[in-house]
C-alpha cells in the first residue's frame, strides 16, 4: 500500500487566520495584506497671505554679479571659449521673476506579512497546527513516493539476475530509499517536524515624501525645467497634518495650483497611505535676461535662482573636444 495515501494533501494557511486580532481583521495569511489607514482628518485652514508687500520684490541683479556668473558658467564647460563671457559687453538686463508653488505630502504606508522570523507586531503571536503536514510532523518522502523503498538498481526490481537471486537486494527486488532511510516519511519542512507553528503578523512600514511643483509661466524664454533645481525667495510657508488650499494670493495661478495639487494628493495618497504631514510653500524665483554683444553680434543668456545659475543655449564660441 502506498503510504502517501495516508496523508491528506497539504493546504495553504487559512485565509481568516488573523481575524481574531483587533485591527487586522480580513488580513490574508501568507502576506500582502494592506492595513487601511485611520479616518482622514479635516484640513486646517492656514493663515492666508494678504496683498504683496514691497518686501516680496527681489532687487534687480547687478551687472557685475551677472558677468561673474557668466564667467563661472563658461569655465565649467571645457569646450567653451572664455572670451564671450570675459569680453562681451552687456547692453540690457531684464527681470522676469516668477512664482513657484510647492506641495509636499509625507505619507506612511503599511503592509502585513506572516510566518516570518523577523520583527513581529506585539501581541499578535499565536500557536497554530501546521497546515502543511496537518500537525503530523512528517510528510511522505518524495524520492520513494512514500514507500520506503525503490526497485533494486541492480536487478531492476526482478529479484533475480542471470537466473540467480540478486545479491544486492537478497532477492527481494527492493532497495531501501536512501533519502528517508526506509522510513517512507521525512520531517515536515514547514514546521521542521514540530507539528505546530508560531504565527504572528509582521508589519512593513514605508515613509515617502511626495513633492509636486507648479511654476507660473513667464515670458523670458528660459526653459521652465531649468528652474526646478534652484531656490528662490520664500514668500509663504505653512504645514499641518492636512492643509487647506491657499487663498487670496496676489497671483491667481498660485491659488489655482494650490487647490488642484492638494486635491490630487488627497486622491492619490489618502486611500492607500496615512498622511502624516503636509507643507506648502511659495517662492519668488529671480530670472534675469541678459543681452550682450560680442564681435558685433548680439547674444542672450539667463541668470536665475538664488544660486545664480546660468543658461546659455547658443553660446557663441565652442569647440569640439575629442578624448582618446
């Protein structure tokens, strides 16, 4: 008789294994369960900015500062001749300051896993019968299909060879399974033969800071992507667990961006994460368009941000460098 028939097939952990743990009802054993966040809080209305005071304006960039920024820009490019930055004559400087609204939402996401030997959630441990071996502690040996023996490799199970009893199997035609040592079973690999399992909930926590920017369009001609890496003069900032859209700002585009981005973050993150904190800021980013002459031709470059970064897409004196 095949002893494998004595063992019922193994099963997965019961889906409702942790239904008795408060706060983890419906968690699926085996991992991947999502732990829903608590009810969302009401957003808190921040102090709203009034009319733009004179202190919000950024002083015009001085010509010497613009020239030094241009020289540093040219020196940082090995293929740029330094002459245009050094000898070019500045003819006009135009300010094109712009607003940037930035929303940050700091979230916590949680997942649960089970039957792990890592850090566990306190007070969720319990002892369960092993679902693989049904608390028997053993499973049929796969090598011999639970028989404890295999056909003799010398006589192929015939018991005789060349008309005589096989000396290897003493005429039985059987050879003890070397994997299970003839016992037909092996210790269960899930519970290591202990028949029971220590089960608990393991929690994975992930913190993420989601950041979105909105830059008010400006007519300087500078690529808006260049502005993402620089800072400006901070005009307004507030943070709370949940924030309220910005109202009454002198630029209507900033108020619209605040309302839109806050709604987007709520829609994206509140369903699958717990929002721990939000922050909104408004900056005034300085942009100066510099017109200059070099060798009787007129050219343009931009100086922008508190860092005085430079953009000059059509630098008039470049060469091709080949590194071998």
